[in-house]
């Protein structure tokens, strides 16, 4: 349905409109500039296969799977999943190229769980009543009650298999399927309103020059922290220019980019007073931002979410802040130490297969966002250490110390902080102002310029497809859709 010609036409009949609408409908947010640049080449040829591939990548992505898990838990258990629940179901559901259970099978299992049974009252009659109300939004009728009499007797006797059969009967029934298909059409098959179409953006992806990359890699190799690299980019002339060439613009941009919110009036006033509007002042402000407790809290939380698929406990936040604050003496940077500490836990080992070989496969993929080759995997398995927490940390350390990992981090920093967007914000006129073909384009002639600019940018995307991946994608997970191996 999402890859159909009808959906493409409803989305504005342009590749950019289709891409933006797809992300809005499935992931509930617009694609980032990086996602635009990497996805457009997939659909620029105008073939159905490109759209189908992109739709599969988005619909089966970990982010989309997590949304479906959230929906199922909220609908049935009236709560959101814990980190362990989320990890379990995201890994069990089908991913791109990785067959797993269907979303409906997940609904059936949750509905058949002892947790749901207890929540709805702990009796067969209340279980069946709530099952129909929660899944079909309709009351259980007397004929249906009679038809399920034998099954309900088994449920009342405590049979989990009987609960599952009851849930399967409802989910596979004609009413549930009809409601499901109806909701698909209601949610997806409608034209995008012109006001939203007019707001599509084009972007210039930030990339380091060869000299900038070389300097950053040398600095990291000599013990410079990742935060120092980020502060250098935030204090650069280009970042300043991208935010209006004003100190206020730089401060607001840094708050949004680093900790995900706008500064309060008091914070803005304090920063304007404390730091000069020159290179020295910009650098001091940037260093304060990446050294703040709020940034450290965010980084610890994101590390836990990406590596352990859960949020950290309060004690774990404090411990992580201690590592990032330099409480642990090591030649490793604080960021690397935190990653290695999480990768060395029994929880990470168990989440990623519970065997040495699966640990290696998943650790390579998690940190480098690519599959490892046999030589690399064998080398990790043969590290001259007992296969315990120290071996797990050594495996992670080898990866985060690699040139590949650091290169992707630097590329990601530039892409994250120096990508600059220009958007059309004027809604197209509803009157007939002429213009033929260009009248139907989002934003008229300006919209055409935007679209052509994005296509040109997309043509160069292959040269930096690795941007915003691997380590930096792990740190800023909302920026790039990740695909974990099952």
C-alpha cells in the first residue's frame, strides 16, 4: 500500500514528498537531512522496486517495530513496555531481510499472557469480555459467549494455551481483519494537505575536509575526547554562519543540537553575559555545553538505550556521569570507557545472543553498523584472554579504537552539527494563478529549486553513505534509522 502509485501521487507525486510522507506516517517524524540524502537515490530511478525497498526498510526498522510494541502494550496492558520487554519484541518482530513473528502474533501473545489475564480481572468471562473490547472495540455478545463456552472452561482452569487460542481466534477473525484493513486506508490513503507540502526542506550535508578529518583523527589517537571534537565544530565559523552569524543564534542552535531543547530566557541571558562573541568565547561556550551534567545525562541514557535497549537506573546514571567526568583513570577517553563498561556487562552479553560468537557478531554491528567479516570475527574470538567481562571489554575497545569507528564518528559530528536546511514555508495559493506544470509543484518555482537541489545532493550521497552511522548514530539514535540483526 505504501509503495503504491496511489500513495506516491497522494504524497505530492514527487520523490521528496513521498519520502517525507512515508516517515511522517510510519515513524511520526520528518526524515532528517541525512535520511533524505541517503534515501532519495533509492527511489530516484522512478521504479517500483526502489519504493518497495525503501518502504520495507522504514516499516520494518527497529524504530517502527518499537512503535508497534508501544501500541500493543498500551492498548492491552495500559502501560508502555519496559526496556526488557522492548528489547524482546523488537528483536522478535520481522526486520529487513530477517523474518520473525508478525505484529498480529505479538498482539496474540500479549493478550494471552498471565499479565493481561490478571489485569482484566483473572476470570474467563472477564478475559473474554475485555479481549473483545480491546481488540474489536465491541462487547461480547451472548451467542459468542455460548460459542466459546468450552474454551472459557479451559481458561478458567488456568490454561495458557486456551487463552492463546482465544486471542488467535479474535485476531484471525473477519472483524479484526476488516478493522485492520480499514485503518490502513484511513491512516495512509489520503492526499497530503498543501500547507504541509509547502514546508518541505532541502539541505546541505556537513562533511569535514580531508585536512579536518586528519586533524580530528590524530587528536582522537592522542587521547583527545569526543566532546573536544564536538566543541570544535560548534565553535567553528561555519556553525556560527549557519545560525545567522549572531551570538544568540549560536547559543540557541547549540542548546537544540546538543541537549535537544531551546535555552530558557535565563540561560540565554547568562550565556550572552558570560561568553564573548568571538572565537574564544564560542569555544568556551561549546566546551561548557558538552561538559554539562545535562549533556552527560543524555549521553548516558542514549548509551543505555542503544546498547542495552533500556533506560538507565538512577544509580547507573550517576555511575555513568562519573565515568564521563573523568573519575576513572585510563588512556581511553571517557566516552569509550562508558561504551566498554556497558559492553562488558552480562546483560549486554545475554541480550546479544548469550554466546561468544553471537556477542562478537552483534558488537561489531552495534558499534560499526555493518556486519563483520569472518577474519575480523575470528580475531576477536581468539583474543588471548579468558572469555569473560575483560574479553568483552577488550573486544569493544578494539572496535572503538579503530580508525573506521573514529572516522565515522568525525563524519557524523560534521553531519549532525553542520548540516544546514532551507525550507519553503509559504503555502501554495488556492486560486488559479497560472503557471502550468510548476503550479502543481510544492512551493511553485521555489519548490522546484528545492527539489532539484535535493536530487543533486542525493546524487552525491553515495560518497558519504556512511555518515551519521556507527558510533555517532549510536549516540544520536533518532537521527538515523538503525537495523539490528535478529
